[in-house]
């Protein structure tokens, strides 16, 4: 039996980019490819998503959130 494969790979709607220098350091949050805000904590990511009309149930779900340059516990520059 042959499995069908979709030519379209779904991407998470929320992307949290790597830590940026600042006081305090922050991460840029994108929703559907558009910058919607910045975050200095996981709570900020949840609030930013909510303000864009999205609810995050699991910050570890790669189908929901993509963490670039470190995971949900990375909030300082290395």
C-alpha cells in the first residue's frame, strides 16, 4: 500500500525568534509570518499570541510554536 504525501508542509502559526540584545534581552514573536510583538518570558509569548487571537495550549508542541535559537527557557544571550 502506498502512502500519500502532501506537497504542503504545515508550519506552526507562532514563531519565537532568537534572543536579541536589550535591557532586558527579548525575543521577537511572529504570527503567520508577521512580527506581532516581543517577549521577555514565556508568559509574554502566551499574551502576545492571545492578543493575536490564538490560544497556546502547549508551548512544547512543534505544530503550535517554533522556537528559533533556543527553547522556551532561553531568555538570555549566550
